[in-house]
């Protein structure tokens, strides 16, 4: 997609957010906005980012009251009014496995943050905590006096939590609540290792619980992982410190694999790039790999794997195929 097309999407999203901030949309305008959001999965990312800019601008303005003026980049006029926020429901579209958004206007005092494919974003929060969003991820943040509530709507995020025993920090992901006072942990919906929610603790202690009470809660210490699934309960396993950091390598734009199959690795790269790694042979897809690779370079990954496993790489546009030499068409332009 051309850069000016991306800018056009961002401009349209900013215009919708500005209109909502000025006054409630008419019924016809709300229908038009929702149709635009659902027309292309990129539209929601731009829409969520525009809301994030508006929220940050309001926060910066509030923090600057009563303090000396600090030089800053000019803020577009459309973001200079106090923010209004939306409440929206999200559902997974089976056909494309991407988020489809239904939008309902309601002031819920929440902030929304989202990343595009290939983008990593660190979001500082008002209490000194921070969220680092992985590629193609979305969160909802709502603080009140009693509780700091985060909802992971899509993807994966790392949470560095400022200590406040009187105000627990709770992350909800699907049907799982993860509660911490002061710690560092990651929550994932990418289903790399399970069909549910993955919780990985770097520091401190967190409690993992089913929101409906159908599964017994569990306490998770540093260097442990929980795999939470309504059907199988909460499974806990130890994670060596070096493996834990490798699993969070996405913060630096890297992907780490330690015995994962080629098929799993190919699916991971698709979260960061439009280039698709295709493996037609199930036996090739089941081969296991170890290594650290740039998340934004699936072709480089495919070439490296081909060299180490004796495979052939074929590239056609944004499709990269990994095959055995025996199955590769002789006429194809391939690279060992």
C-alpha cells in the first residue's frame, strides 16, 4: 500500500474523531462511520490511534496546568477539545481472522490504544505504569479510584505495573483476569502455545482467575507461565529466565524460536509483515527450528531456514514458499 494511502486513512480517522469530539454524531453519520470502520481492517487501527492522540493531548494539557510552559510540537486544532470516548464491542471475523469493530457512542471514560502490523508501541500511563503493545494489538484502559482496569482486545502486551496495593491493576483477556499490585508481566491472545490466554511473569506475583469462577484461580510467580483455557483450566509451567526474555524479544522487533515448528514460525511472521510464508508439505511444516530473527524480514528468515534444513525458497511477490528440492518445480526461480 502506498504511503499516501496510509496518510489518507489516518486523515479520515482523525476527521471522524474530531467530529465526535465536537458533538454527538447524527444517526446517519454514525452509520457512515461504522461502515467506514468495517470496510477495511486498517481503518480501526487508524481510528484507535486518533483517539489515543486525543487522549494524550488532553492528558498533557491537564498535567501542564500550573506548571511552566514546555516547548512542544503544534497540536492539530481538531485535537484541542476535551476528549470524549467511545465504547465499542469487538468480534473476530472468521473469514479473515481479524478484528471487526461495532461502535457505540457512550462516555465510558476509557482510552483505547492500537498498533498496526509491524508496529511496537510503548504507552506510559498516568500512575507510572506502562503498556508495551506488540504488533497488531489493541487494549482498552480505564482507571478509577479503586481499580486500574485494562482489557486486552487483541494481540499481546507487556505490562510494567507501578505498585499501589490499594488500587489493583487488573488485565482482562477473554474470560481470564490477571491481577497484580506491582510487577511486570505479559498477556497474549495470539494462541502461540494454547487455545486460550497466555500469561508470562517477569517480576513479582500475579493472580490468574476465570471471570466466571468456573476454573480454580492460580497464583503465578516470576519466571512462570500460565496457559488459561476454560476447557482445560489454568496450567502453570516454569520458564527459565533466558527463555522468558527470548519470548519477549518482540519488544526489540525480533522473533525467537526454540523448538517451534516451521508452520508456527510462519504464522508468527504474518503478524508483523504482509509477506506470507507458505509451506505446502506438512512434513516440512512440522520441522523444528531454533534461532532469533528479525520480525520484519520473513524472506531473510526463509533463506536462513532453507540453508540450515536443506530446503528451497521460492518468492513470488509477497508470497514466499519453502519446499524440499524434490518438490520444487524445476522451472521456478529459487534460492538455496
